[in-house]
C-alpha cells in the first residue's frame, strides 16, 4: 500500500510511504504506485509516529466522584478518595474501565502506554487484571506496567514484598514514592529497595518523585545518584518532580550537574499538577510544574503525560495527549515558534525514550508501519486547532479512524 503526500514530523517536503507486509518498506518523494497497488493520498497532512502516553494510572481511570468527589483538589485528598474506591475494586470493574480508556487513547492516536498500577493491595487485584489485558490488546496498544506503591514501600504493611511479588508476576517497571514515606530515612531506604529489586529482576524504574510543594522534598537527588552509581541511567525515570519548582536556584545548580550525569528521564504531568499544586499557597500561587524548560535546555529527556483520566486526582481527561502538551507549553513558558513546532516530541520521541522503545519506534524504513495522520499541515496547526487524528495505523492497518466534524459559518 502506498500513502502519498505526507509531511513527516513537520517536513516542508512531502513524502510518500510504501508499506509492505506491515512494515515501512520505502519512504521517499515521488514514489510511483506499482500496478494494482492501493493508494491513499493525504494531500499534505501531518504524519507522526504514534503518541506515547508515558504516565497514566489506568487502574484509577473513570472513577471520579466514586464514592465521593475530591473537593479540596489536593493530591492527599485524591489518595483518600482512591482508598475508599479501592474497597469496592473488582477485576471486572478494572477490566471494564481500562478497556474503555485504552480505546479513548487509541482514538486519539496513542499506541504506547506506561501505566502505574497501585500495588498497595494484598490481593493485587488491579495488577492481575491489567497484566491479563496487556496480553489481550498487544496487537493494538503496548502497555507497560509500573508496580506503583501508592502508600510507600516501607510505610505500608508488607510493602517490600508486594513490590517484589508484582515484579515477579510480570510488572515491567519498579516504582516508589519517596515523598509519601513516613520519614526521610524511609524515603532513602525505599529508593534503595526499589533499585535493588529492579536490578534483581532486570526491570526499569519509574518513581513518583517529590510530587509536593515542599522545597525540602529531595528524593530526586537520591534517585539520580543511584541511577548514576548503579549504571541504570536512562532505565530510570522520575515522574512529577514538582518540588523542583520550589527548589532554590543555588541547590538547583548543584542538582542539575547530577541530573545530567545520571542520564535519567523526567515525566511532567502538566494538567494534573497545575490542578493539585499550589494548594497551600495564598498569593502568589506556585505552578507546581517541574522545570521542563531548564531540563530540556540542559539536554535531559523530558516527556509529558496525563497521569489521570477522570479520576480522584483530575476530574477531567479524554485520553488524548493534546491537553498535556497545551498546558505544558503555557505553564512552562514555552510558546516560542520552534518550541511549539517541536512540542510533539514531548508525547512521541521523548516519551518513547522514557519507555525504552528503542529504534523500533519511529517512521523509518524497516520498522513496523506504526504511525498516525493528523488533520493538520504541521504540529503548530495541529496543536492550535486541536486537530483530530484522522487515522492511526498499526503494522499498516487502521486501528482507529476519525471523520472530522464539518462546520459552516453562515455569513
Ligand atoms: N497517585 C499519586 O501519588 N499521584 C498522582 N498524581 C496520582 C496518583 C494520579
Ligand atoms: Fe502519577
């Protein structure tokens, strides 16, 4: 099959893409169709590698208001509301909600998802179900699972064993939550355990790190030091890191050297952290977004995630990556022309690096023909007009399609 006239990642020149046996066979300009070859002419639309959701909690999705709404809008009330909802958690309930959300994501061009799954549950109900679903939907969406200890590794009964069990059962990534542990000592020790278990089972690491407006929350320096010392480096990710917003600049300069040495990844979740953060401030109110612009300028890998889709932490969300980019650019002071044009990388290539997708990800000859086509001429246009994903292709086959609505203005 031949796809014609696509702007690949904002290219000025339009390209044609031949897909054979589900792979990118040939990419070039002016490729002529072979006799009998099916042709789809996109007339200059934007092609991107599929969106990558690098941070979401699928197990909590679609539970906002159940049984009660988070009225304070804080992280901590979110955790309390989730604790109540967890009491009624069943495998069927998890299956139904996750099945819905991954289809919302697919409709919006997402083909790779890293989900955190709360493993502070003696029965590991959500984990069991999502492990099963991960296999069932493999042909349509790649799901990577983080064993996420919501209440801590040392501050929850049997936390260490639950984390180890989750990794043995097949979670891909070890998690931790240093800012939620009872003490600073537990926080450091919980990270040591996380690294020890990740190395024992050869897993990646993704830490909910310093998601708090406390300038003294410094889990990140320990994560970065361990990433560097163990050599795990880019296998390690720090998510949220919102306390970095509040660090003094003298400390930040010292920390930045270590962050660069560590080669670790960062995930910011702009919508949810703009919503949850700054809640103890009067005026001025902090933004609670990690230092995306500065990290990026120093060459650190940063991606954007949604964190939530309609759950106790964020009552909004549709699974699309656009809002994360939009909010991230505004809150991060990154609306320069080039910054807007390149911002798709926060939810494509940068996020793929965090997930360790390797060279198999990307629109390149020889790779699986996984790509999306947007109803826009470049990403600036796509972002500004909230363009739909016209089609999401997986191994050359359409897995989701959208026909954009038509509007007529009567004057
Ligand atoms: N749990 C947590 O600790 N932080 C979050 N942002 C979410 C769950 C969504
Ligand atoms: Fe999160």
